C-alpha cells in the first residue's frame, strides 16, 4: 500500500515540478532568443544595409580602360563591399526576363546604359556618405548619372535605430517577466508546503536547515529548465544558421557561449533567490498568519 | 525544594490587538503534570503559543526551560523548542514521509549526526508509545490515536525538559483519548514535566492533577476537592 502511495506522491510531485520546469525553460528560452537577437542585431541590420545598391550609369562614350580604372578604384575604396559591372546588354536581358517581353522589339534599339552596381559597407550606408560617393563619381566626365534610393536609406537608418531601442526595452520587460513568472511558480510551490515548513519549525529546526532542501530542489529545477532552454536555443541557432548563413551567427563562439552561460546561470540565480525569499516569508510568519 | 521549569509573572498575552489573558502568574515545577483547562476561545492555545515562541510576550515576565520569554530573539526560538516537546491536537506529522522519516527529520534538524544513534533513538521512542512496528508507515495509514502516539514519540526524541500538549485528545474518541492519556501519564511517571491544555473534563476526573483554568481573561489554579 505504501508503495502505491509513494508512487502516487511521486507522480503528483513530478507533475507539479513539471510545470515549474516548463515555465522556467520557456521563459529562459525566450530570453535566450532575445539575447541572440540583440547580439546579432548589428549583423542583421548590416546585412540589410549592405543590400542597398548605388548604381553608376556610364556614358556610351566611356572607354573600357576608364571603366576598368573606375571599377578598380571603387574596389579598393574602404567604403565599398563589392562592385559589379552590368553592360547595357545584360541590363536588357534582366529587364526582358523581369517584364516577360522584349522592349527592344517596339523601341527598336537598346536605350539602357552600361553601369556599375556598388554595394557599400554597412557603416557607409548613410545619406551623407552616399551623396559624397555620388558626387565623386559624377566628377568623372564618362559618368552620366548616379542612382540610389535615398528615401530607403533614410528609412532604414531610422528604423534600425528605432528597432534597436525597442529590442532593448522589450529585453528589459522580458527579463522582468521572466523573473516574475519563475518567482510566481516557485512561490506557489513553496506556498503549498507552508504548513510543512511551520511544522518543521515547531520541532526545533532552524530556518537555514528548513530552507536548504527547498532551495536545493528549486535550483535543481532551475538547472533542468536551463538545460532545456539551452537545447531549444541550440536547435533554433542551428536552423537559423543553416537558413541564413550570411548572418554568420556562429562566427563568434565566445559570445554565444557567454550567452548560454548567462541564460543557464540566470535560471539558477532566479530560482535560488525566489525560493530563498518565498521560504523566508513563510518562516517569518506566525502560525495564525498562515491562514490569511 | 522543587525547581520551577516554567514561570510567568504578571504576563499579558495578546493575539494581534486583542488582549486574551492578563496578569498571568503561573509556575510549573519539574516533574509535575499540569492541566490547562478552559472553554474554547478562553486563551489556552494562546497561552501555549507564548510558551513555545509562536506568540511574543510583550508584557510581564516569563521564564521557560532557561529561556527568557520576554524579548526572546527569533534565532533562539529553535533552541527553545529543542528543549520542549510539543504535541498538537491535529498531530502535525509530516505527511510526505514515513513515521521513521518524520522522527529522523527531527533528530537531523536538532543536530544528531550518527545514523546508528538516530535509528536507535527512533526505535526507543516508538517503543515507549507502543508504535515500534509502525515506523515504516505513512501518517495517513495510521489511526488518529496512533498518529497522536507518534506525535508524542516525536516530542520525546530530545528528552525535553517540558512537554507542552495542546489538546492532544481533542481529535480522538473517548477510548483512544484514554489510551493517549495513559501514554502521557507513563511519561510523566518517568520524570518528564507535562503541561496539557484540554477541555475534556472526564480526563481530569480520571487522572486528577494540578489544574490551571483560563477564564475571563485570567489564569488561576483550580483547587481540587478531595472525593
């Protein structure tokens, strides 16, 4: 009979611990993802900024040597990530493929120009820098015009600033929610044992002696929750890296390791402090106050 | 000359803001068996709570097993309780562990280290209350009388100087009450001092002893009439 009671007790305990572990794991997992986002926010914004193209249209009179020289000087400039020469024929092919019809059939000639597509390094994708580069290019007499989407650049820079700010705010709120959720789960678990705690005090156990197993048990739940969160983060990181290799999410293993250690330690620290406070609360109450 | 193990002088006992007992003057000597009687709500439990530090003595003076109740520090309460054995009406056993584990918990909590000594002590106290064979059971597998015997065994673990029993027969039928009373009487005969709160007057008649009464916010000794 006692073994069936024991099994029943164990099942009850496991199910109540399960919800605590799950809430710890979920909260830490989301917090970890947010951490990954913050750590990679720069890379993500750089990635998008570097998609911005500055196109230098060349006059038909431009000589090949001039074009090569310009391309070489651009490639050597510290603000350029990559350049690509697009001949007017290639441009016509792109347009044909895009529109699905050959515009030369009714225009009768190719009105497009030879051009150089310039991808800039993220730090230089600002309206001022683009204007400066554009002016420099225009100073060459074989350059006809320079084109880039200035509105898009302004919008992107403004949005990056806004997003970074809100990600930080959300991270702060999320950390607070994490602490409150884990704290509340643990408080409920300790609350259900308040009469046991009081009985232990009645037989002469010190507060420290009573608190120790509660804290240790919660820390173990925190460790399990932390490990589950890390596994989840690992899986997400693996798939993100596979899907977006250009973001180079795993390029700095030290930072990733630090984030993992931070999330794991946070699980332990929050459970430790929460249990300490929750048990202390009931240890400090007189018996009659337990009923309020 | 008898040694007072418990002494209260002009003590006032309050529960929150309401005064429960005032001007309490009580003395219990070593080896005595003392009843504390009174109607429900007369202040018996509050009186007991003052003695084991669950209420604070704010007025008057109080000494119990060498501890000063006035200004008793929080950190000293566990050490006071180790010198006392407390038995409750609702037994207050730890329901998540067996009887043996309940008793071993008390020993560990009160500083016992040697496993053999602890097991021996558990066996001794269970034997004293006639529960030697029930150590492997969980509290819910025992009857009320048996649970109360275990609670008494728990109170005996550290050879307390004083046993405080707060209505130990309150949840028991008359026959079981007598069995528990017999256990307490035996313990008293072995030299333990017992202060027992009760409103079971039949027990007082069957086992007459020094009696204190809580009534009208006062505690006074009841003079027994010889039959």
